[in-house]
C-alpha cells in the first residue's frame, strides 16, 4: 500500500470511528480470532497511539459526549476498529491490553471527563482499591464506588464461572465517566490452544439473564452457559441445590464418576446426547458448599458473589439441578463476533509512519478547532470525510 492509499484508508478509518460505523473492518464470521502474541508493542507505535487516541477521543466526546464514547467502547467491533486504526494487530490479543493501557494513560476526568481503571495482570487486582481511592477523593460517589465494585466482581465471576468456556481472565478494566456511566472490558486466555476471548459489558443492573454483554472470540461447542435465558429454571434449581445437604450433592457427584447418567434419570429426563458435557468437576470445595447450605443465597447474583464460589461449585450445582430436578441447562456459547483486517506485524501492510504522523497532526488540529468554536464542527466532519 502506497502513502496516498494509506492516507485515504486512515482517513476512512478515522472518519468511520468518529461517526461510529465499522462495517469496513469487521464482519461476523464465526471463525478464528485473537491468537496470543508474545512481546511488547514497539515504543514508536505506543507514542503515536497515545497521541492518536487522545485526539480521536477528544473529537468524539466534544461532538457526542462521554456516554456515547463509552457506548462505542462497549461495542467489540468498534473497539477492534479503534485499535486497528492506530496500527495495532487486527488478529492479536494484544489489541485489548495495549489499547486499554494507552487509554488508561491518556484519558482523565479533568481533560476528557472519562477515565480507565484496572488493566492487565496486577492492574486488574487493583480495581477495588482504585474505586475506593476515587470515592475518598470525591471523584465518584461512595454508593457508585460500591456499585462498581459489585459490577466488577460479578462480571468477572460470570465470565469464568457462570459461562464456562475454558478462558481464565488476565485483563479487566472499567471505563467510567463523571456522570457515573461505565463499561467493563475484560479478556481471558485459553492455555490449551493459546487463544483469547474479549468480553464487553454495557452498563446494566441485569447480570444473569441474557445480560448486555458482547463477546468476540472463537465459537465453541458444549459451553455451560448459566446466564442464558433458557437456563432461568436451572438457575433457580441451583439455588435449591445449594440448600440441599452437602452430603447429598457429594453422593451424586461421586456416583456420577462411577456409573452412567441414565441411572439418575428415573425416566424423568430424555436421553442425554454428548453426555461428556455432564461430567461433574473432579474437585469441589465442599467447605464452601457447606457454607452455602448454612447460609443459602437468595438470588443467583448472590450465589456468584459468595466467597469461594467458582467454576467447580457452579458446575456441580447446575448438574445436580439438571439430573435431580430435571431442569434444562444451556450449552450455547454466548459469543457474538469474529473479525479480520491488519496491523503492526505488516499484515496486510506495514504501518506507514509518515502517514500516521500526518493523520495525528490533522486530528490534533481538528480537536483544537472543535474546542474553540462549535460552528467549526461541520467543517471538522467535512475534513474527516475528505481524508
């Protein structure tokens, strides 16, 4: 790709990012995505990404406001387009961690009215403390800090325990604005096939019944999905199972390891195909199961938030609810998107530094114009469309 063609493409990408479209860069294919890439992004690219990210974010917020910016961050396709427009790998897990890290560095409540907390590895564990500090500093209300701490914990629990797809979270970030609007972006790793899956949570009070979550990754079969609409009765039965004597659940779990599942049906259940999906976990924290029995949760949200409740307990209770109470489980992968196009590894073309710098300069000029005079917005949009 030549410089002129690259300039046209970058102009199209930036213009579409600004207006919120993304048809040019992502399509719903249901095929491979997000291989795990080792190493760090080159310094020359990170410096440019920070300037580009700040300029694009300023333009969007000046025109549409912080709530619209967060809405776009919650869209996995737009998020991917955002990272790709700045030269990052179209097919790499790193677009999530690097783009989030860049936005964490450049966004602030003072300048943008938006900030990012959390991130990769150790940063994700700091979310509760960061929210506490923000509350103490008066940046967010105390009740909102508590609500965000709860949202942070339950979304992480859902994507590791309530939906069991084989991915362990290593990235968790919250994007929030000064009006208490928020979006959560997290990513998990599958250590078997070295792929990643990204989860986007839009702001909600509904976390366990077909919640507003959008996932991008590789579609898989036989995933236990306890937040699916069709698992509603199974969720209620899981709460009933938590009130059963732990010895009864343990007996069913142990018996299932030694015999066929037909022996539990008592002609109540249809023949189970692919019964490997119904395998009980090899290890269960029975102390936690006993604690649930002694202090049973009243809602599924509460069950997920209980200390010590992880994938094995959620699975044991779900299978017990299905086998003993006859409730239907959902095995549908909630994933929605896959994607394709190119970035820093030279696929389908190398990053053109000269064109990148030119695009950054024009965007920064446009952002300054946008701040100076609201009448310049129409000129700004025409300028974006012409590049």
